[in-house]
């Protein structure tokens, strides 16, 4: 299996622009998670989906952030408009809801907003 | 609320054992995990332990769980320079759909 796939790996954009991050979970996994990692705040859970349905979005910082999962093999995290304080590494993880409930992480997207 | 605490830094000599400690607060956690993050990479699952166990060994890794004190540790035997990374402890919140709560991460530096 290719693991969790994220794109792009790096994104540099200007303040005010729309940013879309993409994630392909591991095939057959039931849940998908979006995290943000910064030096100041560590690893924060933004939102997670179960069977394509958003379950908990309490970590989404504000209305500028939105996430969708139109099908079992694809999810997006959108920031519109982006701000410099959104600069971070964004990780997607997926999980099969059996056994040890282990989450498998993608390589991350490093976002820089100028 | 839920909280996972780790010390931020650990430095050891190559060949020594490393012990990374973690405390957590949620007694309902079913699984506890250790993840490794190398520079510029995502989090890689190292090992996990079920909450009804007190020890798990996997090659050079030993996980100890003291459920009474809510203390988890990861011991790496014969630490190598390739083990230099940030190590995250995480607990799963069973009553919140299995959300993971991560510690701040411990940066392990292995000196030759």
C-alpha cells in the first residue's frame, strides 16, 4: 500500500489567497483526520471524518477553514483567505476502526503564507 | 480536560539506553501510542500498548505502562544515531470516537 498520500508537499502563497490541501487515505480505512503542527502549539487535531461524515470539527480555528470528504478516497482542507499565521505543516491521517485504532500519517504539506 | 505531558529534550550517547517518559490524564484511554517524527517527515507509528497490559517489548523498544500513575515510558536499547528524532506519546479517547491526544514531543539527540 502507498500509505496516506498528501499533496502538495510544499505550498507557498500570499496572504489572502485560497489554499487547498489534498489527502488520499489508505484504501479501506474508515476514518480520516486533519492535523496542524506548529512549533508554538504542537500537533492539533482540526477535524475528523468517519465514513466520509464530519464527526468533530471543534479544532477548526475559524470560518476561513473548511474540510470536505466527498468520497472514501479523497479529502480536502481549504483555507480562504489564508493568513501568515496559518503557516504550519498540515498532516492527514487515516485509520481503520478495528483493533488498535492506529492512525497512519501522511508526509504532510508544509504551508507558508507570506 | 485531557492532557499528555512529556519532557521536551533528551540527550544520550550512542549505545546507551534512552528512556522517554509521558504522563496522561484520561483513565478511559484504551490504547496508548508512541510515534516517531524525523525532520521534515510525518509521524511514524513505533508501537502501541493496550491499557490492560503493563509491558510490551518489540526488538529494541520496551513500553512500560503504569495505569495507576497514568505514566507511560518508551525505552530504546542500544540507541543509535538514526534514532535521533522527536518522539510523541499519544492517548486515544475512547468516549470521543477514538480521537488521539498528543504530547508535545520529546526531541531525542543521540551523540556518537
